[in-house]
C-alpha cells in the first residue's frame, strides 16, 4: 500500500512541477497584484481592521485563498485528465484500494497547496513584514483547508464530463465563497443578517483560524475553526469513497 | 489441467439496455495461448473489461486461478496483466515513468521497477525512447509500450486486446515472436484479434463470441478440422483451357495460367495435384486463397448461422 501511495504522490508532484509556469507562477503574480491594489493603494484609505493594519489583515486571506484554489485545481484537473485520457485504468487494473487512490490524489493537492502557499508567502514578504502568532494553529488550519478542497476537487473531477465542468465550481462557487468568507474584511463589520449567513460558509471558519494563527485575531471560537473543516473532510471523504466504490463515471 | 480463467454465466447489460454478454461460459487452461475472437461489438472487450475489473458485470462469476474475482479482487488483479485496445497513457509522462509507476501500483519499489523497465524496454526496442513521452511514439511503438506496461508486475495471465492493430508487418511478427516466447516460458495468454491468421498461427485453443454468446469453444486443431472446404490458387506451367473439371471440386480459371480450386475437407491437396497431372497440367506454385479460420469465423458469426 505504501509503495502504491508513494507512487501516486510522486506522480502528482512531478505532474504539477513539470508545468510550474502554469501552476506556481500565476498565483504568485495574482497575489502580488492583490497586495498592490487592495493592500497598498486602497488599504491606506481603509485604515485598520480588527485593530490590524489593513495590508497585514488581508495577507492570511490571500494566502489561504491561494491554498484553496491550488489544492482544488490540482485534484480536479489531475483526476479529470486521468479519466479523460483513460490512464485511470492503470489504477483500476491494479490492486490499489480506493482509499489509497483518494489519499494519493489528495496528498498531491495538499502538496501543491503547500508549495504555492510557500511561494506566495515568499512573494508577499517583499510587500509586508510577516509574523506568525501560532505555528501550530497555522499548520492545522492550512492542512484542514487544503485537504478539504483537494477532496472537493476530487469529487468535482468524478462528476466532470468535460473541461467546462472542472472550471464551473471554482469560478461560480469557490471564488464567491472565498471572497464572502472574510478574506478582505472581518465579519464583525457586517450587519447581523449577513453575519449570520456567513456562519454557513465553511471557508469563513478556515479563514478565521488561519488569520488567528498568523495575526492572533479572530471572529469566532478556535474549536469551530477546526471542527467545521474536519466535519466537511469526513463528509467529502465518505462521498468520494462511495463514488469510487460505485464506479461512478469511472467504471461502466 | 488446471484452469487459469473460467467464467460462469457471465452477463452484461449496459444502462441503455444493450446486452453485450449473454451467459458466457469460458475456460482457459494454465499456460494456454487462447484466442477470443468475435466481430466488432461481439462482446470481447466487455468480457475482458469484466475479467480485469474495469467493467461491472450484471450477472455471473469470474474465477482466476481458482479465486473468485469478487471475493479476492486484489489477488486476482495481481495475476492479470492487461494490454487494452485503446491507448490509455498519460501522454505527457516519460515512457519509462509509465512503466515504473505501473509497477509501483503493484507494490514494486522504484529501484526494482527501474531494473524491470530497462529489461522490458530493451526487449521491445524502446530503450532509446525511454525519456520521451508517448505522444512522440508511433502507433506500433505505443502498442509495444502498453505490452511492456502489462508485463511490469510479472502477471500469470496476459490479456491482449487487439495487440497488433495498426502495427506494420515487421513489428507484428516481432511481437508474435516475443509473445510466443513468453507463452513458452509459462505465461497464459488470452488474445483477441481481427487478424485471424495471427490467432491461427499462435493460439492452441479458441472461443468465438457472436452477439454476446460463445458460439464455439474448442482447440484450434479441432476447429480447423471442421472447415468444410478450402480454396487454393494454383499457378500452372501450361496454358489452361476454360473448362477444367475435377470431380468433387469447383474449378475456376482466373487467367491463362491461374486456377482457383475449392476442395472439400475430405480431399487432400495431393489428390488435386495428381488429378491435374493426369490432365497434363503441372502446378508450379500453390497458395491458399482464404484463411481457413476466416471461413469458419464467417460461417459461425454470420446472421444466417
């Protein structure tokens, strides 16, 4: 099992590393632009958020958004392509259990999330002096977020039948949820109705936990920042394994 | 003789209602070189897909080396190597990586997998192309790469779905030699092909599928004995008259020196040559107009049958 898992992970890492110009560079450029426009130009007019300088305030959100997008993009594109070019049959004819397949692809997504997250953090360090409030909270928040979105990307790939199907969710679901999850603002400034609505957005909890780990400020309880993504991970993993077992869109 | 593969009442109905397999019973002995023939849509690829775990059966069972496929799916998968009909590589992955990864899925570490990959790539003459990607290979090379991939985990049964489709004659013959050698070393091989001369020359046993049913399963020798007639083309030294007749044979003069004779199974070629000699016709060259297996195949799978 370990060798099969290792094989899938190495294959996944080599895949996104081979096309680093498509996978690593664009998020770094986008992040730099975000910081320049929202933080540098507009941030001075906004002032402070939760007692933190606005440019510093948005940094955790920008890093986490990158992690979310990259973890999702890696599994959705990689798994969809293995279906598209039928190379998934290499795994289907082998004795690799479904949970190892899932774990391998998710690990690939998490690794890409980590690599791009580090690259983005490095780029950000040219604009902002970065500090960390708690490495532990930061690491757990990153891991839970990355695993959750890698799983979501995997499920999207199972259902996807065309390249259009793998771009719909990131554009119309993930990005709005990320923006509305407190990436650029604290939900404390929202009217009560919108604040209550934010409680149903799982990204809000992840964003809050990550911000707490980095800046030491948050809008919700820490246990919720860990519990909500954990529950989502359990649910998504169960769904993904069920779909693999049933052979939905992978076996006829 | 122990069985490498057996299926019992294996059936498959697709979601659109198409019955691809209808209670197929198949038996393949260990060490056999077995031909599974059938026209397009007969159910060969579906049967192979079910045996390898790529397609879910609707009913029936599969046993590999005495193991129930459903109960021991992982043990069964370890025993089978599949070379599918369609190319199914990641087109951007280097050829050697494709082989090493496949071995990895079967639990073989990279160091050992690299040794096996080198050995196989050299045997199929692709070692020089190991760092290239499948996209840069010709159709024949891709087929050889798929063959090597199927052999990476040293399976006990090799299933080849149209292995030589689109491959030129020279490479096809070298693949035949390689497969024969593997079979002689004890590997059970199940072959589907549209080249019937390939099946006739290589396989010891045969099953023919037609519209999802097995219409015949026997040894190649016994099946060929059932061929009711064979058609020969004779190149003759003397000029031929229009009305050559040989008892129990159909004769047709194709041109001044070429004669086509359809002879019944009870009659030997030497009988024909003797009879022609009595008519002062000397045969210079002789060849078969049609493959015997092809005739049988057509008669067994035609709508009228």
